[in-house]
């Protein structure tokens, strides 16, 4: 995988661009085989999932986010050439940012962008805004479509939010059925209810909360991954950690592995329907950096939204003095539900690239 | 960063090669500026830290692991050309592997290599063996030397093993002083004692244990990292997850972030000695994928060593039938102490590359 | 350098997109340091140079080609984030292509795109159209601006067209002064006149002609280039050969070197104003793949425009039978003058990337 | 393709290392599918072709150049893991270089390496020595073997040397039969004779000569190449220009294209045996950067060997004064015959990589 600046992937490769309050955000997707059906609706559906303003749990900003395909598609089918997708930034109100433009918001990237570049677009986080993920989700929609045609399904769901965790692993069917039915994107409805309450409680106190998102990939063939540095789990870890607010990534049992014994952690092999399978899947579908054929399972720790209405201590870099900041506006009190489609997108991007690299998907022609 | 197959890094870049029981293992390191003093002793010192056979906690195999520098160094100084370093594989006894060559060891990469490649070197894990990390550690020694000359120090230590965790964060000085004094590489001597006991207890039962390793980088300048995909934490996550046995990676507070509120998780900014600093470092030295100038802190979850002497269920892929496997030999009952130098090496590789890419280290000439 | 699909460069890196008759063409430019002044006029000026319809020598199609900057620039200065630049495709008449959509034009990429992708946008050459160079030229304008601020000037001119070659090397001043004054972009006005006549003569016969374009770079510091594969001349060769219609690339004396003796080909070194210089510059400013500090000189052989009005033999791939094709419309009878700005752009892209990689330009901050 | 420093290729990828008078030179080859038969003899045969001392036309230095495979091969078959191949540098006499260590040889890379790196291995050209091509040729032998199993044959021959050019294109059979039978590697025996005479004549005068080498690839499937920057011809140009002494590269008719008319340059298409073919192959097997299925034909201009025994003017960089240099020893009076196997190797590397990237060769498993 190439992972550099604004580009991600090696053959199936994306480059995102755009600042939150600039003219537009978007993405160029390369490496999509020619002849695959693709329409703006395919993209729009996924973009609508990441859009804010869907419930009390996500911000109420009105982002219309209509995608336009500018290249790479001809009469509803891909050309094998780069697909540029664009979303104009509309209805942006940059005034609140004028007042705090030299006061970096704690937990945000304001300070580090300024330290690195010396000249920043302070409006709405600029390039570090969550709006950048529009490009990822749009590209992910293309990757998902390609993967679906090759038998791979990607499912994300919130497994913990505001201290409320699921108490049993939902089935694949439950995830499919329930995730879009509640604003936290939890597959267990009773837990979703509790998560919502806890999130809103913290929000009422002017605070925010974090959680854990899980992404699964089903139908992934064995043999993906390029040891020893391009291991599948290494690529997934990079992909997920590149999402803002993600502070930890675990594969399979993840951090729980620290407290297991070898006899508990190893997945025994057996034969089922003439195929070698793992009896359990604590490894999360990956051994030695190569997919086993079992579902890929990844968990991401999402930090609490850094924007909170409580006053916070910061500095004024223009005056080089300490200062206080009070953020106004409507923030996501918990970002987990909006991380779900982004994390799914990143998983799809990794797998589409890996499938092509491993010769499982033809790089030039679809179907 | 490029992260593909056997290559890691973009400018400061390494390519490792070698199978466990083949003629040799080694590495080619590119992107080292010319004129840097470098001798085989610099490399050997780090290699000796990763070598097994140092205590009851690590395997008793006698790996002499003498490094030879084959290129890129002339009269004790680097040339700016690729540095190839080689370690011959000596004293290898491949016989135990002949018996199990069609029976993949659970928790190991035997099965996935076979599924991917169809033809494998089954002796000692072949390419998936921990011996591959010799190349990483040798290259890391070069990176560490380059970083030290630019004020960056990297420190690794075991913070949890076999269920015993440290109860306070050791100081930088304690880590420096204590880590090489006990076989678990724990910076708190009293905890080291308890870890050892717990590890040996499990080993006596024919089982293995896991743990958590922390790596810190001090003196890292602000501004490293290339948003939005080449984020510093994304590159570190990939680097660490590419180490065998690592199943989770967290930055700063890592997975604990899931249960904090925004007001607890955000690091307030203040001014100290005329510089903007973070009052706390829950972010682990990275915001928005860019280094803040605070220490980088990363934690890796290490799974229990998959090789255990207890019998395990597996398959025989030649006969396509289920089978039992009993591994004989001397295995590391806990791999954490040997992960420490490897994780330090990976951190050094990421940072050396990033320092050059960000213009903090001259790519062509040293000093 | 990365040179893959639609991406070119390693740190200063571009990704172009767009088909000739699709909604738009454009480019994403990464790696531009923050704080550099940049306005749409800077880009438009270069785009206007590559636009057709400027004289009898170039096609009369009306391409307005107004560029829009969509990201990476804030209040007239760059942000260090990706710069997406877009040009809408207007006034395109796709009807002439409907008739020949299964008959590949000889000398064009119609056949090979179809063989590779199986599904093509046959209108105006699709992705293989010269319109793709709009993205290159727009990105090149950014690179030129960055280079100019670091003392590097890039000059292109036509040195041979339709069999008429210059008979002496013009001075740097002549190139600057004369190239934009005649439609062939020749620096010697008397030769420009002869070239035009020869081009129009062939055009009157329904045929086209080729020629040779030279690009020079002045003020390039010594030390650029990354032996042994990322040699400066290797990168330049790739850059130039990636331009449609270019069939040969030579550095310095280029193909004339075959007939010189060593004593004639070697440039003697001497000392001038306290600096080591080459007395002559037959090497074209590069030795061992590294810049010497002398001007970089490259020559490109441009094939005759493949679109001619004479009838040509081809096939019909739908019917799998032989066929004749007669192209109608207004074609460039000689493409050299329009290659000049594209070749300049490619040179600028290579050098901007190399200057950053060699630490001669700060990757994050301008000036 | 990645083309950076010492690495070439994207999936089938090589990294060379080593200085002329250091301990060893070698290469790491990645991306070779598992299960391919490979023995040291396969490599040695090609290395012997590039070795000097084969005739009066090449230097008389005794380079034994025995290759050792250190990894990636197990019991005569490849593992899909990196193949490190090593050749020790023996019989090197560095004394002649001590005297001229601050006096750069005109036409060589001595000066530019010193300008770039500030610290150099001046013995025998160090890294810029032709010995570096040992790694290329060894890797090329692996690529050739892989290609041969997929129907691709690569043939190189000298088409011009010391001013003597072939007067007709030899057949494929003539090249196969004659090239190894004469020291200039010319496929036309009568021309070989004349070339030898002309070369030796110049050598007798203390001078050297250049020439032109052609490389052909037969059996290449249509559809290779990744527009618009990873065009097949762009990759080939980079590959060839990265060979020391190569100053120009042309595809098909190459620089002759400048003087043809469109009606002469375009290859008409026709149908033969139910397949679309080009009637002629002036394009050299590539249209729009994509292979047509016709043979790939490339010509390289090789400059005269820069080492000549005539006195030359240079500088002494330690004293910063002008100086004279007289090179002693046995130099190749014409390097063309030794470029032939290197150019074949580079062609093989490009095509092996492209075949895998285009899905024509399975990346993981051979056969």
C-alpha cells in the first residue's frame, strides 16, 4: 500500500482533496476495472449515511452533499480511468471561526497544522475537518460495489458508546437489519437505547463521549496480504488509524489478547465441507498478516468528540499568551455512528486494493 | 510511507529478506545520509538485545547472529548508498519441522502461507519466523543512530505481561536505567519480578502468555506526519501491526479513550518557556496525525506465544484430515521482552523517514 | 518517483483525471508547500499556451478551458493541502465519433484502450486525448511558480519541425523573447518561417508532420537525482515519454553521442568564479544520474499527428473485418508547438519533486 | 512503477546494493510467484554474459562474479518471498584510485556524487560503477525465466558501434543465433567485423566509441501499460535511461519519427488469423502507452566509454585548482556489447512487473 499525504492504496488507489469551508471536497479513485456499472445514486446512498443532521446524536448542520461524477464513467459504466467525484461545500458559515482563529481548539488539529504549515485555513478545521471523509466514503462506495460483485460484504456497527457496551456479539443478520434503524448504529436495539441515553446525558452537561466501532468483512478469500510489511492487518490498522478520532485499532480479540493464554488464544483448525477452517476466530481472520478465509474483524477506539461546549484552556498563538475558549454551535456529542460508514469505507478500500494485488479481481476489466 | 511486501518507508526505506532456516537473513537500508559514522558494533549491540537465549524467559536456541555490513559504508562512515546487512543462519536444526510439515501450527502463519503461496519453507516458520525481525532491528539501529544525532531518543518497555500490569507510569530515567536489567524488560523492578513469576507459572503448565509493550519517542519535533493518510499515527500503527504477534495498537491513552469524556480526553494547551505545550499528553504526542512536540507514546498488545507444548487440534493438509499436534522444543513463554527492541526499531524507522520527509534531516548529507 | 497510472511524482505529486468529452478534466496537486501565492490567473496563463485554436497550425476547436481552483488555496496562498484544479469540457461535439466508434484510428490509442479495457469512451479519444494534458499544464504552472521562487527557469522551444531544423543553438535570451511570437514556438524567427511553410505544405496534402522539441532548465542546483534507478535523467525520460506523440528522448547530445569519441563526448571540468563547472555541456547537465549544476537539456522526438485527412486502412472490431477510415475535422498539422508547454510542465514537475526530495525546497512551508 | 533510489518496479520489484570495491554487490528481488524453478546456474549464465574480460573489446579485469542465492528459494523453487542474490567483490585493486581520488574523471559520476553526498567511495567508481549492473542482470535472469514461462522472449543486439551501423534489420532467428558469437553482439556477422575494427582503431588512438543497442520483446500480450503516467513506453524509457552511459531512448522508429509524415508513420490495422494486427510496427509495439501485441522494440544510444587513456582536463576538488588526469588500466573501448544483457534485464524487469500488474501473471503462484 502507498500511504502518503492524500493518497491511499496501491492499485485501487484514492486521492482526497478539499477543505471544510473551501469550494469543494472530493476524491479521485484509480484502479477501478472498466465496465462496472456505477451511478451517482450508488455514491449518494453512502454519503447520506455519513451526513450529519440525521438525529439528535449528530450535528444539525445542513450539509446537502450532492455528489457529481466528473470522470471515469461513461453511460453508467466505469472506464478503467480515474473517477473524480465532487461535492460542493454549501451553506457554510465561517464567522464563528474568525473569533478563534489564533486559538487552537484542544483535541483538534488546529495547533499542529499551524506548527507544520505556518499558514492555515482556520474555518471549520480546514483540511482536518470531518468533511474530508466525504471523499473516503464516496470512494468506499465504489470499492464496496466492486467487492460485492466478488462476494465480499462489509458491515460496521457501534459496539460501545458513552460507556455502554454490547453484552453479546450480534449476528451478521442482526447487524444488517438493525444498524440503520437507530442513531447510534448499534446492532442490539436494547443497547442502542442505553447508549443514546448516556450520550445525551453527557451532552446535556456540555460534554462529549467516545466508544468503539467494529467493522467486519465477510467472504474475503484466503491469501490476501503481503508479508512482511504489507500485512493485511498492518494495512487495515493504517487505514483505520488515519480516520480522525480513532486512537486504537485491534484485530480479532485485539487488546484482550494480552490477558489470554496461548491455549485460549490459538484458533484450532478443522475441516468443514472439505475446506480447512478455524474453529474459532480470535485472530480476526488474519494469521501472519494473511487472510485465513474467516471473517475479518476489526475494532476501533473512538475518542470523545473534541468539540465540547464547556470552557477549555488554550493559547492565543498570535499573542503567545494563555487563553480560554468556549465553542458554540452544534457538535456531534458522540462520533461513533458517523465513524461507522467511514470505517466501512476504509475497510472496503483496503480489501479492493488487496483483492486486485492478489489477482482475485482483474485490474482492467470488470466481470 | 510505502508499505508493501518486504519494503517499509519512503525515503529512509528498508527491505528485509530471508527465511529462518535458509542461508541468511538481512536487510537493505536506503536513504541514510552520507557521512554518518557507522560500524558493525552499532548494529550488533541492538541485535544482541533481540537475540533469544538470554534468560529463562526467552528461548534457549543459540543464535549467534553476527552481522556483516556488505555495502553503503566506507571506512566507518555511510555513503548515502544502500546499506546491506547480513546475518547467516547457523546451528539450525530443521528436523523437528519435517514431521509436522503438513500440519499447520495454530496461531502461526503456516496455514496462510500455504494457502497463499502453495509452496512453503516449513522449517522454523520460514519467512514468517521471528528471525525476520533481525533485519528490522539492524535497520532500526541505523535509524536510532541517525535520530540520536538529531535529538530523538526511543525507549521501549513492557508494561504488562501474563496479566501483571504496571501500576504507575515509570519515569524516562527509570526506563533507561531498568529495562535491560530484568528479563521482562519492565521499568519497575518490583513488577518485573511478578511478571516473571506469572510467565513461568504458565510455562510450567505448558502454556504461554501475552502482554503489552509501550514505546516512547522523546525529542520529536512538532510537524511530522502527512495528513490525511500518511498521518504519523497511521504510519506508526502500520509499523507496529506489521510485527508478528501484535494484535492491537493504541496511541496515547489508546483504548481507554473510549470511556473518557471530551473534557477529560482533551489536552489543554499552555505556554511554557515561550513555547506552546500540552499540559497533559493523553493524545500521545499526535493531533490530527501531526506530531505536537510532546513525546510520542504507543502501546502494543502482544498475543501469547502461539507455540505451546500442550497438544492442539489442527489438520493435515496433505491428507485433508483433522489431526493433533504437540510441539516440542524451547519456545519463548512470553514474547514481550523480545518485542521491545523490535518495536523500538519500527518506531525509529517511522521517525527517521518522517524527519527526512519533513525536511528536519538532510536526505543526502549527515551533520 | 512514483509513476503509476494517473499519478506522477513522489512528494510533489500530481494525479490527473478526465476524458475529452466527459464532464471535466483536471488534476490534484500534492506536496506544494504552504504559504505560496497562487491565483487562478497563474494557471490560466499556462493553459492558454496549450490551448488549440491559436493559429493556422493548431486546431480551430474553441476550447475555452477556464480553470477553477477547488481546494488547497485560501485567500491567494497555498495551504500545503492538495490543490484540485478543474476545467469543464464545453462545446464538445461528439457526433463525428459515433460513426467511427468501432474503427480504431491508426496511430491513436483507440485500439489499445479497447484491447485493455474492453469498454471505452470513444468520443474524442476519451482519456487518451490531448485534453488530458490540461491537468499536466495546470500542475506544471504550480511547479514552475515554486521553482521560479528558487531560481529555476524552464524554457521550451521547437528545434525541428516538418524536416526543417534550427542551424544554431539559440541563446537563452532568444528563447525567452521569440518563442511565443511565432506559431511553431521556434526561437529562431527565420527558421520558424520555414517550419510553418513546410507544415502547411504537408497539411495541404492531407498529411501531418513531426519534429523535435527541446526543454532546458536553468538554475538547477547540483545534486538532484537518486541513483541508481531514480536518476534524474531516468525520471525526465519517463516524464517526457509519458506525453502522447513523444517517441524518443535524449539528454544533452542525446542520440548524437553514438557517433562521438570519448575525447569528444566528455565535458572537461574547470574552475570558474571559485566553482567547479563543465567547460561544455554535452552531458546535458546530468552525470551518473545526478545534476551537475549546468543547465539540464532534453530533446523529445514528436511523431507526426496521427489524425490526417488522407484515407487510412483500419479494421472494424465489431464486425471483425478490414475497413477504411477518413477523418474529418480540423487537426493540428504539427503538434510540436503544443508539446512545448506540456514538456515544460513535465520538466517542472520532475524538478519540483526532486528539489523537495533533495532538501533544496522545504516540503511544508514556502519561503 | 516505483523508481526511487535503488528500487525499481511495483510488484515485481528489485533493490540493488553494493559498491565496486566494497565487500559485495547484489540485489533483492520481490514479487516472484512461489513455486518457480530457480537455481544459481540460471543466474550465473546471465551474469557471465555481462562479465568483462571476454574479448579484446571488453576490459581484461578478472571478475569471477559467482552468485549466491541467500533467500527466497527452497529446494530449487521460489517461495514468493524476497530473493537476495550476492556477488562478492574479489581481486579488486584500489590503488590506482588513491592517486586520483580528488580529481573527478570527466564523463564519470565522480564529481556529482561528491557534490551530492560530500563523502564518497572513490575506488572504482563506488556505487556508480558498472558493477552495480550485476544486481540488475541477476534480477533480470529471474524475470526472464518468469517471462519465458509465459511466452515472452527478450532479445538484445548491437545495431551500431563506432560509427558502423547495420544496413538491414536482422531476423529474430539471426539475433538468437549470432549475437553471442561475436564480441560486439551484432546479429549481422559482416557488420560485427567492421564494428570491431572501428572500435579497435579508436582504442589504439587512446580513445573510445559509442553506439546503439536495440532490445526487442516478443510474445508480449496486448494491454500492458497504465496510462497516463505509467505508460509502457514511459516505464521502458526510465528503465533504459537508468543504465549508465545511455543518453537517448527511442521506441519503434524513435527519433526517425521526426522526419516522417503521418501517412508514413501510422501503422495500418488489418486482420490476420482472426486477430487484429498492425501491418507494420513503426510504433514499436506500443500505442497510447499500451502494448499492441506486436513486438516491443526499443533503441538506446550508448555514449562512448568515458574512461580513455588520452589526457583530460579536470580539477582537484581538494585544492580547488585545475588539473590534468591520465587514466591507466584496461577500459572497455566500447560498452555496447556489455549494455546488451543489462538492457535485456531492464526490459525483462519492466515486463514482468507489468504482466503481474495487468493480471497476466499470477502474483502469488507460478504455473
